[in-house]
C-alpha cells in the first residue's frame, strides 16, 4: 500500500485583514499538519499549489516552511506544483527553489513533468503541471493530452494540478479546464485552487480538492462548519483508492451572525453569551439589517460590546430597501458573454473575467498580476 498526504492552498504569509494574529494562525496550522503527517506514517506528500501566498514570501513564511520541513526530517517524499499565488511572473524563480534539495516542484515551465519513485517495492509515478491561467488554456489542454498517452508500468499513478474545473466551480467562464479534458489513466487526481473540500470519482480513480488549510475568506465559513479544514490521507493499493479527511484543530473560529437594527443591543448581548470559550478568539462577521441605520452608531455599539471577546469583527449594513433586491444566482447568466458584449473585444473580456476571478477571492495582487501579464503580452505583440 502507498500512503499519500494531499494538501493545498496553505497560503503561507497570508495576513487576513492585515492582522499579525491571522498570519500566525497560518503557521500554527502548518505545525499541526507536520505533526499529523508523521502520525499518519505517510510515504508521500503532495502539495497542489499556493504553498505560499506570494511568489515573494515574507521572511516569516520562509522560516515557517523551513521549520515544517525540518519537522518532517526527510521521512516523506515531497512533491509540489505552483499555484496562481506562488507562481512568479515570466521567468522569475519560484520560492520553492530555496528548498529544492527537499521538495520536487513539477511543471514549473508550464509543461508536464513526472517523477517515478519506489515505495515498499511499488512503482509510484507523480506527474504535475504548475498553474496555467485560462489565457494559456490551449497549452494546458495539450499537456494533459500528452499525459493521456504517457507510457508507464507504475503501480500507482498520481496527477497534481492547480486549476479550477468547470464541474466544481460556479462560474464556468472563469475555469481553466473542463472535467472531460483530464486524462483518464491516473489513480488519483490531486487538485488545488478551490478552497472547499471536494471528492469525486473520475476515470480509473478518485479526484479531490482538499481545500485551504485555514479560513481565508468569509465565504469559506459554511464549508468549514460542515466539512472542516485540513487535508486528505490517500491509501492506494492495487485498484483500490481510499480517501479520508484529516481535520485540523487549531483553526481560528469564524462566526457569522445576523442582527436586527431595531433590537441590536439585546440580540448582540445574546450572541455574546453563545460565543462560549474558544482557544482562540473568533473572527466575527456581523450583518445588521434594518431601516435608516446609523452606521457609525452600529460600529460603536459593536466595538463596545465585542472588544476583548473577539479577535476582530467585520460589519455589513443592509438597509430594508436593499433586502428586496433580487439575488443573481451563479449560472443564471454568462459573465463572459456579458463582458464580451459590453467591451466589444474578446481578449479584453477574458482579461476582465480573470481579474474578476481574483477579486472574488479578495486577491487584489492576483488581479494586478493578471493585468500586468496582459499588458506585457500587448507590448510583446501577442
């Protein structure tokens, strides 16, 4: 049997709401991951992209990963692909390069690469392609076709990618590939990029997104409450692939609460009673609904009551008139077509879609990077 740890989207260096405590939370979770990898006696670790939050990580991020690798002490084979966050522009050096004596990073140049290793007498093939944006979709599809035709006698075949697949992402126009474009000759598809946990059967094996290892955005709270945050343990034996969740315990709680402006003080006091004792002070997302809301007054009330009981709070004010506006659901219209019709240029519309995808995730730097890449290509005459 081959035992694989599959994780992704650790985003080392990420500082949610510009809080030092939130950056430290990311490193606390990484330490816990290291402990659990050793407890699970894994043979291989696969990281499916966005190991770091930036292609130029902070010193703290580098140090945290150095400590993590020292904790593993070479007891596992470590493979990675680059994500959209930690992939450098043009021909820049990826941050993983500093650790290339301890980890193998696949497909850095946008072409598929593979390594074959032996685990207890079994041949294991790890293939991977680092992230390619939708702009380079034709290249990605071509590289995936090459993997479909890959000749190997390996007992276990694993493919690592950091891409959004249409079946699992609500906005099809922002996806890099469709599910049917994946090769079908792998036992395990180790995906990264989507921050929610997903498991599905595909081809001859299983496909999963382990999700992010901490709560990076407020829209991840529901998934965390339902499915947890962590990574997958994958046991591959002959034709059988078993995937099990490993949940992390050091996640800082994030809580959503809806309050009525007319009864704000009473409802807020009731909410505080329900918070309970947490090992880490929670991050609270407050939605206040009502009529003719005094926004400054609401913020002051929240601050008076919540200070010392939460790490931070984020408020959203919704006036009664706004509550009657219809909600547009994903899939009810095609963003790509709307932008194309409005902008009258397919390439500019695609640029807008890719920037929107980053902005939906609160990734301002990613959106800037997409724009920079577009204008660099214009200068180059592409």
